[in-house]
């Protein structure tokens, strides 16, 4: 099974800096059965960090299986949210931009 660390390294390669132009947001990922991490985006630059960020714009709460499914495109993020596999706290509309920032 793919690990959280594998997903993080894949995200670096998929990052669409053009879609992040002018953005200044932090996506916190709270992984219920794995390591937490965050993505800080500032005007096209990407910073990935382990643990908890002090001031996330949105926090996404899920298990590793859901994270892998969403990030590989096997699971639709909105369907995972509606099914209760994914919870969001903070700016929920910001979560919808992940597909643009990290295209398949």
C-alpha cells in the first residue's frame, strides 16, 4: 500500500505552480492512521511540512486509504466528503482547488 510519505513525494512532482499564482494558503492534512502533514502555498511556491501547521486555511481529515484514493484519482474528493470518508474544517471551498493544484 502507498504510504503518506509516498503521496507527499508524488505531490511535489504534480504541483501546478501556475494554478497557485497569487495564492497564499495552507492545506493541513490530518491522517487518522498515519503522519500529519501540510502544504503551504505562497504565490506559486510549494512548501511541504510534517506535523501540524500553526494556522492552516483548511484542514482535511481522512485515513491513509482515502488520501491515496483522492490523490491518485481513484476516489473523487467530493464523493469521499459526501460519504463521510473525508472531513474538512476551515475554508471548505479551498479544498476544491486541490485538483487544479495537483492535476492527475
